[in-house]
């Protein structure tokens, strides 16, 4: 717990050095706070914009101790930091968010159980521990589903999609014996997310919900306003606030939803939660008074949260893989705000940057 706001000159430790860590470090620097990045990768994108860096494996608990002893608070830009690492850091500094949020979001099954226990709808699922469970899952939920590994899955990684015309043997053959869940395919109308920031006192602020478009299971675009009914936005906020409260969460939290069309008992289903700043909140950098990165830093540093007021309509477009070859064209086009993550290698499916387009609010 941080009782008194950390003054400029204090240090925020960040586990993870990807683009989210980079944008967090830049937000911290703007407030006069120093970022100390911990990453196992010697060329992490966050390194070039941070005051201090530690390059060490997450499992090096001596390095973790040394790092944690040098920072005023430690946070994460990536939820799959080993729990032992995060808990070890907590012996030497304040951590925010707490380890429960990480523990739950690291395991799809634990996450679904947590959400269901608080009355928050999730897609019908079946726990998979062995090959024969896949047959039982298909028998119970039908063949239209996705087999997802419980751990380390994101952006469609670790997922096998089945379907009415696909032989279940394909999934059985591809199944590698890792604990997984079989999730029924949700026939959603659209996808939205809700981003909240919560501080140590329990104050919560919300950003407007973006409508998100995925391609190849990777976020491609976010549109704000989402043009969804007010009731749906209110429900998304209520679910997100409940999750943040139940986790006694500090920082920015993202909740991804499937919105089901028509009149249904559960107009929203949670797909997943991310205990960190989120790709579907990148538009806040240019369309809001205080963006998600600054609000995360404010929350973990014990500052008053900033206003989430949106002054523009906006569309965020991700630059994935070779999309970045167009950087020159984008940089020269009127009204396109380009953000480049400084990754030294372009790979298929790798997030390299994003573009925010702004429009007047009518
Ligand atoms: P995930 O990695 O679980 O966040 O999934 C990435 C994307 O895949 C989601 O944003 C959806 O577009 C799609 N997806 C994942 N699970 C389901 C599901 N049960 N039903 C329909 N689409 C899904």
C-alpha cells in the first residue's frame, strides 16, 4: 500500500519490457517518475526509454531482490510473470496490482471459476486434462468450440479451433496433454472491452468502452464510441468494477467482452481479463485527457487518478508484422498519429506499432 503519493524522482519498477512497458515508462517520465524495467530480453523495447534496466531471467531471485530493493513500487506490463518472482519482489517493495490478479489471469480455468463465482457470465466451457475429455466436451457442448491451453495463451496462441466440419480427431491429435479448457464458440454480435483504473483507496475511473475488431485472433482495430446501447456500456462497467473490487485491484485493468445480440439473459460474456494496460486502450493516448498508461502509473504511485474524459472520437489500428513497412506513408498522412514500438525484428503476427486516428465528436 502506498499511503502518500510518490514524489517526482521516485522509481516505478516494471516487470516486462515490451511495448506496454515502453509506453508506461514514457508516461512515468512525463510525471517526473523514473522507470526501472526488468526484462530477460537484452533488447527489450522499453529499455531505450527508461532510466534503469535489469536484464535477468524472471527466475533469478537474487536479481529480483536487487531490483525490488531499488524501486518504490513494482508493477507488471505482462501477466505471465512467474508468481514466485512477483511474490519475491513483494518482500522488498510494494507491488500493484497484487498477486491474486496475476494468479487468476494466468490460468483460464481459475479465471472462469473466479468470474462465475461472482455471477459474471463466461462462455460455456469444459475442463480438459486428457484426450478423452475432448470427446466428452464435444458431447456436452457441441463441436463448435475452441480448445485453449490454460496457461500462456494470448493473441490466439495455444488455441485450436474446431467446427462442425472439422474432425474432432484433429483437436485430439493436436492436443499436447497440457491442461486446457474447451470453450463453446460464442456467436457474438460484437466485441467490446472495458478499461478501468482503480487506486489504493478504491476509487475507480472508467474509459469509454471501445468496440474491438480482431483478425486471426489478434486485435486489429478499436473504435470509440462503440455505438452500443447505454445499458450495455453500464453493464460492462458494472462487471469490470466488480472484478476490480473483488481483486482489490490497483492499476489499470481491462476486461474483454463478447456482446450477444437480441434479448438474452446474458447480453455480455467475459472473454478474458488482463491485469494491466491493454491494447484496446491505446486510443486513450491521443483521445483522452489522461491516458491508460498515465492512469496506471498514477494508481500504482498513489496519485489521484486522472480524468478519463475523451475529447475526440477515435479509431486505433494496430500495425502487425509487415504493416510496419508502411510507416512512411502513415507518418505522412493527415490526422494519423503513429506510435512505433522500436522492435528490432519484424515477425508475422508481432505487434510493431499502432495508429490513432482522431475525429471530431459530433
Ligand atoms: P483470446 O486469445 O481468448 O482472447 O481470443 C482472441 C479472439 O478470438 C477473441 O477476441 C475472439 O475474437 C476470438 N474468440 C476467442 N474465444 C472465442 C469463443 N469462445 N467464441 C468466439 N470467438 C472467440
